[in-house]
């Protein structure tokens, strides 16, 4: 026994055994550190530690034990725990350090890397399904119980996603319709079928280009914003604060954003359809010398309710996927501020990939069924 630290050292055949009693706190951490460093400084030390009679262990003592274990391992030996009280086990489990990777480990081969990537992707997809299920259930609950929805937050998100995006979506859609009409006019004019530019522009914009371009622009503008906001709140521990206050982060954060993007994206799609058709109309009137009434009649004959329905169904599916992907990447972020940027980029890439795949799926299905 020495000073305030109560201990006893026994010499066994395998090496010294240190039996510690009482309370391991900051006041005895220095003496404990000197004792263990003296024992592990021998060549290839094999030190055993008995903490069965310890009543309490704080973080300072745990730090001393961890440092001594690393010194023993560096000297070619080890510091092993033979017995521990319930208090000691809980403290060591709470502050258990992450072991550094062993030096000289064999790098993973191609098959191992592929298996790891597949396993990580499967785990991420499982987490995404869990997030999608929780968010969908929360939105359904909000529809059934409107009083639980934060309408002020929903309105704020709808203004940002919807009305503030009108200029860029209108400009891009007009230029796309203009370009589409120019490209088709050059080919159709060779066969004396320039009037069919109206058919092509109307059908292409309403069924395909309108929903697709609007969804891509919203994914880059609003989907990234959702991921950045949620990930920033996660990194700054604001989401943890919501949970401490008894609030469900999914209901508090996800519901207003999902409802806002689901409501506004179909409206933006209709707006994009009109501006794209206007671009084709300009080409037909000023470049092909088609009468305005003839252009509009030809386009209306080519369009039907099923075309508008196809575009709206696509826009709703795109909106739901963009919102869920942004929320998923936001809630799963780990690390510091640098991870926020990576998460935002990943969410945009995943959203655009989803939009292209979903658009292909819906196009095939609707052209077969309708």
C-alpha cells in the first residue's frame, strides 16, 4: 500500500499481479500511472490487473489504464484484466477505446473489397427503407391529424421549394422547349411535316421533359438543401436536443419538408410544361411561319388527359423520392462540417440517379398501359 492508492503487487510465474482496492479517482490517478508504468517498462511485460475490490472508477483512472495497456503492447507484452467489479466493468465498457489497426495488415483483395461494398450498400439500403417507412408513417399521421403538422414550417418550405424556384425552372423549361422545337423542325421540314412540331413539343414536354427537368432542378436546388439542413442539425447536435425535449425528429423535421415538396413539384411541373410549350410555340410562329391557331389546334389534338396524368404521376413519385433521399442522407451523416458537404453531394447524385431510373420505369409502364 502506498499513499492514497490501495494496492498489492504479487509476483506470479506469468508476471506481476496488481490487486487494487477502493476508489480509482483523479486523486490517485498519478500514483496509479507511476505504478503501472514502472511495471510495464520491463522487456515484454506480462502484467495482470485485479479490479474486483474496486468501488468506483472515473475517466482519469480509465485513461491511465488505457495508456498503460498501450505502453505494454508497445514493449511487446500486455496488460490484462483478470477480474473486475461491476463498477469497474461499467466504466471500462463506457470508455473502451477503438483499437488502432494492426500494422502490416494484408490489404483487402478485389473480391473482399467487392463483398464489403455490397455489404455496405445492403446496410445503407436497409437504413433507407427504415427512414422511408418512418417518414411515410409520420406524413400519413399528419394527413389524418392535421393539427400535428407544423403549418408554418410547411409554408416556409413550400415558398422556398416552389415560388422561389419559378424563375430558374421557367427559364430552363422555355429554353428546352425552344431547343426541342428547333431540332425537330429541321428534320420534319424536309418531309413537309413542320406542323407536327406542335405534336412533338406538346407530348415531349408534358409526358417527359417537363417532369424530368423540373425534378432534376428541384433535386439540385431543394433536395440538396434538405440534406444540408438536416446534416448540419445532426452535426451540431440539434437533433439530439429535439430528442432530449421529447420531440420526434421525423415528425418535426421530415413531415413539413416531404409535404411541401410533394405539393409544389407537381405545380412546378405544370408551370414547366406551359413554358416549354411556349418555347415550341415561338419557334412554330416565328421560324416555321405556322399560324398560332393552327399550332394550338394541332397540339391539342395530339394531347390527351392521359398525357397530363402521366406527367403528374411522375412528378409526385420524383418529389417523394427526392425528399426521402435528402432526409436519409441528412439523418445518417457522421463526423464534422466536412461531412456535410460530402453528404449533400451524395444526396444530389443519388436523387438524380433515382429520377432517371424512375422516369425510365414510368415511361415504359405508361406507354404499355396507355
